[in-house]
């Protein structure tokens, strides 16, 4: 009957809510643990506060999930003395992160693949965006005169400096 269907749907919704909460807790813990392990003082995230409300329900869910993840990361990072800051993510997934290029076009990204239509650089699209976010954070710090000695940011594969130049980590195999 109707009551049974309602209870089944509610049960599925409750399980999904619990799964989402546990997943975001796990991911936020991993992010902060990695930041601590690498001696990071700041975690930089996309600032999605000004996204338009004109989006599909899935996009609204993704926006909620990212905000909740950001909240959890901020809370956990604070207890380890790490700050969390946001940068405007506009076009970071479409802009080439190669410091000598910087070409921005929507055709550069196709799902998980990033291939610059100008210089041919190929990267995972999320990694390309992360490099751009790191470079944008450093440029914003320099422009704001916020002080501090930060002149590069660490990524697992190397460092990005304020000019967007990337230096790969030397493999010690």
C-alpha cells in the first residue's frame, strides 16, 4: 500500500543521507591528514559561494555536497592549525595550466581529459584545474599584499609558484 511505499522510499533516503555523511567525513579527514603529513599551513578550495541558483537538482546536490565537504575540511583543519581559503574557480577547468600558455577555451576539456587546443598539453582535467587554483591563490596573495612568505604551493606531483610555473617532484625510485 501507500504507507509501505512511503516507508520504503524514506528508508532509501535515510540510507543515502547516512552514506553521504560518512563519505564526506572520510574525504575531509583524508584531505586534512594529507595536509598535515605534508606540513601545509593552508588548504585552498574552490569558492562556490556565488554560484547562481539556476541549476539542475543534481547540480544543487553537488553544490550542497561541496559546501558540506568544505565545512568539514575547515572544521577539521582548524583543529590542526591549518587555515582553509577559497579562490574563484571561474574557467580553471578550461584554462591551460602550463605557465607559458594559459589558453582558455571550453574545448580544452572533455570530461576527465584536458587537452590544450593551443599548446597540446595533456592532463587529467581535475589536476589541471588544481594547478590553476594553486596559481590563482598565489597571484591573489601577491596582489593583496597579504604578506607571508608563501611563494609556492605543493601538489603531489610537484610545486606551483606565483607565476604558475610548475616544477615536478623528482622521483626517487
